[in-house]
């Protein structure tokens, strides 16, 4: 017999049926500072205002909560400063867009209603009475 006719030789042992052991969990405090909840709420409220679900009230709440959370973050050292800043910036932008939208709507009605009144043909003819 030649070497090619022989079955391949495997080691006499088999690998373990499980993977390597897991590592240790990270030490306490490894995850960083706690995120300020007002910063998260500010960000969400501002986004709700931008989407248009609650047009004016939600961005105002987002701006107020963002400023409150920024002062708390500065005082306590919590995390979430980026979320608070994003909530304030998005909230101010949503308020500005809402005010511009209201002015455009009022302008459109101020222009369209007088134009529609001038262009109307008048009351329809009354065919019921001779």
C-alpha cells in the first residue's frame, strides 16, 4: 500500500466542546458618568417638535429642559452635555421654523382671501323663482 491509500491520521484527543473561558466584567466606574435624564428628555422633546407632532410646545419644553440639564451637568459632572446642547439647538431651530411657518400661513391667508373675494363671480343665479 502507498501513502495515498492510507486514511488520514488524526490526533488521539478531541477539542473541548466549549469555547475559551470568558473574561472578567469591567471594574465599577468603567462605563463613565451617568447621563443626565433631563438632557435625554430635552433632546426627545426637541425632535418631537421638529417632526411636527407637537409643533410649538415641545420645542419650548426642549429648550427649557436643555438649559436646566446643562446647569445640572455643570454642577454635578454628569454626562449628556452633547444631548443637552443638541436639545437646545434643535429646540431653538424648531421654534424659529414654527414662527416662520405661522407667518407664512398668515401671509398666505392675507393674500389669498382678498384675491379670492375679488375673483369670485358673485352669488349663484336663483333659478327657482320667475
